[in-house]
C-alpha cells in the first residue's frame, strides 16, 4: 500500500505505551573524539552522517549525435551551476555560465533545479525555488535566458514566489506555457503579457494538473501538452466537487491547529470528474473531447498525448475496475473519438508510463500487453486493424526503452533467467527472433539505461546487492564505456571495509509448484552450529518488488547493521508482486491482497526455519506502507510463527484507502465486501500474541493515521498490549524535520533489541 489525524492523539499519548526516546542500547554513547571502527556500522554513521553519500550524478539531457547537456557545479557559488554541453568522449563546453543568471538586485545566481533548452540551444528555461506538492517539488519559479542577447527574464508577472508549475517551451521556442493556480497560461519567452487560456481554475476545478489520487496512483502531475506545431495546448481538467474530503490536522506549526483538507476518494466513493480539452494558444473557447462515460463513477483518463500530428489526440480510458483500457483517437476539432484497441484482463490492466511511439510515418504505434501470458511489445496499425507481436517468449519485457526504426531495432529491459535482476536486450522490429543481451555478461545484477535519440549511446547505471552504482556513458550496441559520470569509488571503498556476512539469493519451495524468490543476509561471524534470530523485511503488495539484486542504499545499510548485531535478515517476494515472472504470477493477488501474500510469506518462513541455524522462537518481521500492513497480517494471522512485528505507516483496513489503487486489485467494496474484510489486518487483530510496534506520521496524506487509530481502538477493545510511536505532522515518508530518520531507525533498532534478542544461541 502506498496510502488525519484529530484530537484523539492526545488521548492516545496519555493512555498508551508511547515511545519517545529511541536511542538503541546497541548504539551507546561514545566520546565525540572516538572514531567508529570502519568495519562496524552505527545508526549515526548510516543516518546522521554523509559517510555513505555517493558521487554527484549529473542529469543527462540527450541531444542528437551522442552529445548531451547537463549541470556542472559552479566554481564560484556553492548552490549555483553552469549548463554545459558534453560530447560522447566527455569533453564539455559551457552553454550557460552561472554568472549570467544573476537577477537584478540579487546577491547571487539562480540555483538551477531543472532546465529546458530550445532546439537551437539559444534559449534556456530555468526552474528554481521549488516547493513540494505531496511527493515531488513541482511548484516553483521559472526564468528564461537568451544566450544570444544575454537577457534574463522572470515568468509569471506578479505571481507569488514558487507558484508556477510544469512550464515548457513551445516547439519553436518563442513561448512558454505553464500552470498557475490551476489555470493554464502562455507567455512570450522573454516575459511580458501572458495569455490566460483557462479562467475557471479554483480549489475544485483543476486545469493542467491533477487531484491527489490521479497524482498518487496514476503518476499524473504535468497535465498539459503542446501540439507539435505549437498552435494548441491539450490539457486535463479535473473537478473535485462532490468528492469527499479528508482533513489533516497540523498541531505543531502554530498555537492553534491548522487544517489541511483535500479531495480524497476512498474505496467505493465518487471520483473527480475528468475531461480533456484543446485550446488555441491565442486564447478563446476550449474544444472538449467527447469521451463517453462518467469519470466520477465509471471511468478514468490516465494518459493522453498528441497522435503524431496536431489534429488528433491519443487517449487511454480505463474503466472503474481497471480491467479494460480503451485506446482512442480523438479529433481535436470535432471532439469525436473512435476506439482503436481495447486491452482486457480478468484481473487488471496496468497503465504503462511509456508514451506510445509512432512508427512508419504515423501509420503504426507501439503497445505493451500481457495478452499471451507474458508482457511483450506489439506493433499496432493506426486504425487498430492489425496487432503484431514484436517480442516473443516465456519472459517479460520489463520496460520498453527506445525504438530505432532506421536500424530496425528495439531496446528493452528484461531478465529471462533471473527475475531479481535486470539487463538491456536488443530485438528486431521486423523479425520476432530471440532478443540479444547487451549488458555485460560479467556484471550480474541490476542495469538501467537512458538511451540517446539516435539509439547510439546511453547512460548506463549498474549496481548489485551490497554494491553501490557505477554510472557511465556507453555506446550501443557494443556497450563500450566512453566515460564515467559517477564511479562512486569512495563509497564502494567505504562499503567494502564494512564487516559483512554471507549473502544468499535463493528460491524456496512452498508447495503446489510455487517457488518464491528471496535474499538472506547472515552475520559476519556466522557459526552454522548455533541458532540466530530471523528478521523478515516485507512488502508483498502488487505495487512493488523487494527481492532485487541491486544497491539498496540506507535500507541495505540498516539491514547490514542488524546482521552485524547478530540477526539473520531475509526478504521474500510472494505471488502478486510485480516480478517479471509472467502475467499469472502478478495477477494471482487479484481480490486476495493481504490474504495470498500472508499465506505465501508464512509458508516461506516455515520452510526457511527448517535450516538448523535459525531460531524458530525468535522470528520478527517489519515493513513500511503495504509492508506495514503485511507485518500486521503476519503477526495477527500466524502468532505462533512471528513473535515481534514493527509496522510503519500501515493501512489496517483496506476500505480506508483510495479508489484507484485498492479497487484495481480488490474490485469494488460494494461487490467484494468479504474480500476486503479477509484481506484487512484489523479483521484478525484478535490473533495478536507477540510484540507489536505501530509507527505512523500524523500528517500522512497517503495511508491515513485514521486507520491506525481504528486499529488502536480494536486492540484496546481486545485488551491487547502494544507500543505506539506517533511522529507529529510527518508524511508517509516520516523524514521531515531534523534527525527524524535517525530517530525512527533508532526506535526500530531498539525495539528489536528489546523484544527479539540478537546474537547466536547454542
């Protein structure tokens, strides 16, 4: 689960065993002059220092011919950057020096957080002074800089600071479009009088961006698109009127509570009305696209793009159950639509992030489907009359990266042999033969790529479990390294000095011809003749895969810290997680979220406990978000197996989560009430026997603390002891405020140490 809190917090604080001091016994105070041993981890080393911070990774924006632009740190101002162009060999030249980006009256240059360049590289659109909107910093200030004239101009007129969103240059570089206060504007590139293309934007009517649930569950943020000829703008409009609101209470910022209410449709409730419009950049009336169906009750419109011309839009419409996606062509003049293709599934159809790619002069387009039981690439004629499969075989295309039509090749990510890893493959567009692996054979693990427009170069990122990433520019298809962007040599050396035990990737047979992937970390001084406590890290929901052979950052380091203390740490991916193991594997969780995963996880735990060095009397589990919910399910359903659970930011009752996510995997609660009840941890709370720690942020807009409070009431009713830690006004990530992460992981570490003693026993 990825998913306010009221005055009851004060009552809970007074009546429950609330933990505020979270310094673990294992991290006892040491003199400040004493340097930690390089082989041993401490919480301060992991969460309160920059010792494990990697090299700065420049963001590459590809140009033609293998060159790219990026930001290069300024030599004068710490917070400033130059925009540079780099050739394939690594030689750079400065395009926009930071000293040119000093506004009149300012003490220093703009701190560039993102940028866009016109095709002729003469105009730079600068994004700065950003603020967070829910998950990402999508609201800020925009400036333009003309290289040929040296003119620096601020966009938005007298708009308040940090209130513009999703600014983009027009195709010819003469104008900039953006969203301000839920309306869409166009302004001359050098600044000046803007044209307001929509005027009905308000707290309820949202133009050019999205409401909470579209943003969270469909990754919809930037809600408008320039037409290829730059004469029109297509945009989403959402109307949240009639959608029930949720209120978060901020008790810490001011003397009196601050209320933050926002539209949040919980399962079975009404969604926002959603429609698509097209408007001339000169202004005037919007032409609305006539997409059949009521988006408040029956449909979603999660994707839209121009259909390789300035006359038509390509639209994806999903039904409420998300088991059917219609691909439609819309005439922007008449507003009429026609369906070219419908993708159906007995469970759900995933909405893919990759835009459709148009080929053969706009006559064909790419499509990704699981229709043969595996996720593969297809080529579809524009009228939908022909659908041809491009990649074939009993493996999944994890993601389509790039199509090089001229050279008749397509680049995809896949891992036919090992679903915990990821590699680059190249296939032919015209010949459905066996794809060829391009990632080096001597680099097992996780590979990711950003490929240049001509398909001849790529940014290659490689890491493995316990091995920090190395990022470089490579040529394709030979995969020759041209230069390195971030070697992370210092980080690799620091990690390499840490005391580490054996790491094992395994498959555990739980019966019924089901084998689950997992990893296991043993203590550095592991002795197979003794018994160790076992701690599981879980997630288990359809939104994420956990058993991955790649660098895990601070979470990996914390697990390593636990192993150094004498814990065996393990992780297993149950059926229903989005592993590249075929459609049936992924869709097995339909209407069984919480139920199937609990069965698989507990079965895997019992099989692992047959190993003589694991202590069946000391088994713990922890997880965050959906993993927090899974922790509760395991602790409540299998109390004789799991003795201690640490549940962070959970959803104890699935009926309290949002429409798009929960209904996708569980159907409508009106139809499937019993499935919701069976899968929700709160239903099984009476089974609690062991030690339970509940952790939640009171400002969690995603998985509301409301669910935790309902669980607390149920546990009180059952007279079950537990421990609660509330982080005031923290969001789902519980990382706002100084040392919050250090405090949280200190709490988790101490709770394990107190309730699941570490170290081997005879």
